[in-house]
């Protein structure tokens, strides 16, 4: 190279050619062996950025030269070369390892090293080190993989090398540019199941490759025979489960319904190196990313779950965009050919080719592709969900930052992944069973701080199931964190549980609309089971809310989130068509009734108004459809509602709360106790004029009505002025109070007004 030629002349003047100053990089790498050179101060005239750029360019060129020399050496190696006492081999092997771990290897380099490692020409220790450093910088050519698999037929490499290659192939499966030729080798891989050591990894690879046309009766029989021979191995069970989903008529044996971790993680050896290469490649390709997408070259991936579905190195010719309409129509009508998913760009393409769309093997890329998510929603292919659940379960377990100390440095990336999973669940309007299992396993170990918002949002999408199963796995660990954490955490948990309740109720409404399609959701629950689970969840929230209010001294901020939850509960019957109504516990109702904040009191009034509306509608339906209704509200629900209403009317209107409250945990007090308080007009303490939450409005009303009176005489608000005061409260945005008074105290209001008019006359 020209720069290296200049570097060999130490006596050349520094000011003649700036490029002659780049031999520092050669000296750092070890290429230059001459003594130190005297540097002239005139070199400072060269800009610093140009110096650094020239140094880095020559360093990169030297690195490429070293890698090329190493690849040439390995490609020409013919004999069984041992590693020990072979300095040349050790030097080139170290070069390959260093460059691979820093920058990744090109497809050509991977092709050479794969053939070398599996040909058996080198010692097993060398082959093992080569396979462990096969880190792709962008993609892996399918032809390289097929060529490597062909070496397995020769039998030159050892069993340990074959096993390591299979692990590498599974870990790098998403980097392979195409899979068609690899799919053609399905039968070869299946025949290799007889090797007990290779069987778990062969099953894993087959799990990734299996399509419906691969499921044959003889393969099902072979798997069942292997299961009878080896026992209930998880890898065999995984492949049988996939076969049964694709062709249920061919697999008659009973298999567990829930997916679990069937395979061991094969990515562990290469995970850190892959992450390092991805970060470096991403940092160097940000400025050219748009150009990369335009010309169709492979896009550098940051992480499997953080990439859009842009399959690299597509074989589709870009010039074919201008082909004739006749060819286009012929392709559309060709039902035998699958539509390449990398060509899917618009929703209209999805509609035209939905019958022949081949889903990608890399399930992580699906999460951020809205078209493929639409496809999942429409087709309801259980095999796709099974693949996605498996991949997601493995990823959640391996990337969880509080499972492994090494993962703590990747907390931000794990948060991004959880955010993408949550958005996907929102898009599909259903939770993933793999996320549910992850939450059940991780919550007992969770500190309540790491990824807080992400974890709590995932809790809101837990699929509906028996609450008896959910309580020990979700509610108990969550309650322990709830009681011992901050106020903000308590509010976040309540918000998450409210969203969980709404998602369950929305699922119930959707099921009512599509009762004829049992495959609309993986959930399978009867109406009675749904009612019981929802009721138990509401009781659980009522319990933790009562305890939290005591711990936090009935703080207003917490009470807002609790009442927000019960705004959903009070409308379950009419809004979600679920025959259930659960009243809030006294530990929630009375703190809200006696709250010093008008927002909380207004919320409570609206909630009690909606309870009344739902109970009245339920009573009317009971009278009309006595023989049809399967569910009826218990008399205890009506009794508890009436007790609460008497307490509210006694407080806000009749000023008799301490005398007429009949609830066992209410605020009724004996007259002797009230006298000992020495509070003047104690009976009026909580009516709409003297209530701590509304007294500010009363003061403003008096100041506007009698601006000359500075004594603030609350006794003036009576008779017609009482109604004026009510209208004033309504104009201040207290619509919940208005609805409650108009529905529950209307007659009392009329009687009070008539009596007041008679007195004035």
C-alpha cells in the first residue's frame, strides 16, 4: 500500500506529504521495528481530526491485511496441524479471534472458517476456538451453512465439534440470509435424532425449521418412539407439540397445554461478543443507515428484538420493480409459491397475499412489524404463537437484569425490550403466556425498582385464569412489595391492577360478540369462572387499598387511584355485561366520604350514582327475566349499598350521619360521646356546607353573595340559598355530586325547599 511504503522511509521530510505521518498505527500494531523518529514542530500545522482519521484508516487497513493473511493460512492448511508449539497457527488464530470479537466477520470470512472448522484438518481445540469466534458482522450466507452441514456427512469432525456447530447454528439462526436450502435439509437433520448427545440441539433446530409440510406420519411415530425410549424429554415434547399444532390429526398423544422452556440456551457462548459487535456496528453506521436501506444492503442489527423486519441480502432483484403487470398478476395467482415476507410493505399486499405468506423464522422481528401483527390477529395460527411464546420466554429469562448480575449493565436495553413487548400486547389486545410465566417467576425476586413501569404494565396484560392459581404467584409477592414500598409504587400498582381488570372485562365483551369462534383467544374460561376471578381480584384490591390507606394516613393522592379503580368496578354490569357488582370495603368508602379533598368526594358521589344505576337495572332484569337469568345479585349487595347511601345522605344532606349510620364499621356515635367532643353544631360537621372538602366553596359562595359581610355566617346558606349554593357547586365542576344528589336525594331536596318556603311565608 502507498502509506505503508511511505512509512518505511524514516528520513522523509514531515512537511512534504502529510500522509507520511501515519506510521504510528503500524508501530502500535507491531509492524514497524525501527527506532523512534524525531518529530518536527511544524507537524502541528495539520488539523488534529485529519491526523486521527489517517491513523485510524491505516490501522483499519492493516487489520484487514492481517485478517486476510490469517484466512489465507487457514484456507490452505491441509494436514492435521496441532496447536501446541506452532507459533504461526497461534498467531493467525489470535488474529481471527481478536478481529471477530471487535468487529465481527464478513460472510466470506465466515465461509472460510466454517469449512476449516468442520473439515477436521485441524485439532479439536483449534476447531472449537474457531467456532466460538464466528461472530457475523452483518449476515451469514445460506450457502456457507449448507456447505458446513455437508461436512457432517463426511464424518471427519468429532462429536464435540458437531455439537458446538449445532449450538452456533441455533444461536445464529436469525443472521442467515435465507432458509430455503436449509429447509431442504430437514430430512437429514431429522435422521440425526438418533444421536442422544445431539438430539436436544437437533430438536431445537428442527423446531425452528418445521413447516406444515414437514409433518409426516413416520416422523410423528419416530418422535413417539424416541420419547418412549428416552422418557419425557422437553426437547422431544417441544417438537411433538409443534407437530400437533400443525397437524393435530397426526398426533394423538396428550401433551401439556402450556408452553415452557423446552430448550437450553445456545446463545450463551456468543452473546457478549454479538452484543459488542452490534453496538459498534450501530455506532459506525448511524449516518449511513438511510442509504443502506435504499440500496438494499444488510442493516446492522442492534438486537434481535429491536430490529424491524428487514431481511438482509434479499435475493429479489431491485430491477424487477418495473416488470410488467402480467408477470405481477401471474405471481399473485401462483398459490403454490410463498410470498417472501421481506417484500411485504403495505397493507394491501398483506390482503392480497395473506393466504400464501410465509412467516419469518426470526420471531423477534415480528414484534415491531405492524403488518405481521395484523397477520397474527387475522390468521390465529397457533404454531406462530407457540414459536413466539418460546422465543419470548427464552429471551425474558436470559435478559432479565435481576436474574443475573452480568445483565445489569444492559438494563436500558431490557427496558426497551419490555416496552416493545407491552406495545405488542396492546396491539394484539391479549397477553402472552410467556410473559405471564416470566412475571410469576421473577416477581418473588424483584426489588420493585428495576424496570418498574415496564413490569407493572406487563402485569396489566396477564391472561385471565383461575384466581386461585394467580394469588400465590402474583398477588402475594406483589402485596409484599406493595406494603413495604413508597406511595408512588402503591399508586402504580393500583393503576396496573385497574388496567388488568379492564383488559379482562374487554376480553369478556369480545367473547360475547364472537361466541361461535372458540379460537378467538387462547383463554378458555366459563362465565362463572370469569365472575369468580374478577370478584376475587376486586376483593384483593379492596384489601390492599384498605391497608395502604392506614399506612399512608388516608393521603389524598393514594385515594384518587383507589377510587379510579372503583369507577371501573361500579359499571361492570351495564358497561361490560358481566353479572357482578362488588361494593368498596368500609376502609375505602369512609375515608373517601370524610376526605378533605373535593376531588375524592366528587369521585365517590359519581361512583355511588353508577352503583345505583347498575343495581336498578339489575333489579329490573330480575323481575322481567326471572326464569332466564343464571346470576343474581345477592341481597347482601343491596343491603351494603343501602347502608352506604344512608351514611352519605346523613353526612351531606340531613346532618344525621352520627345518628343514622347503621353500617357495622360506620361512623355512628352515641350522643354521650358526641357531647364529650365539645364541638359546636357537631351534627352539621359533614353536610355540603361544613364538609372539609366543600367548605372552601362555601366560603367563596358567601363572599360572592354577601361581599359586605366579613363574618362568614354559614347559617345563611339555607332554604332557597341552599339550592343556589348547590347550583354554584355544580358550576365548579362537581358533576359527580350533582348526579348523586339528583338521583338519590331529589325528594328530600323538594321537601326541604317546600318546608323552607312555608317558614318564610
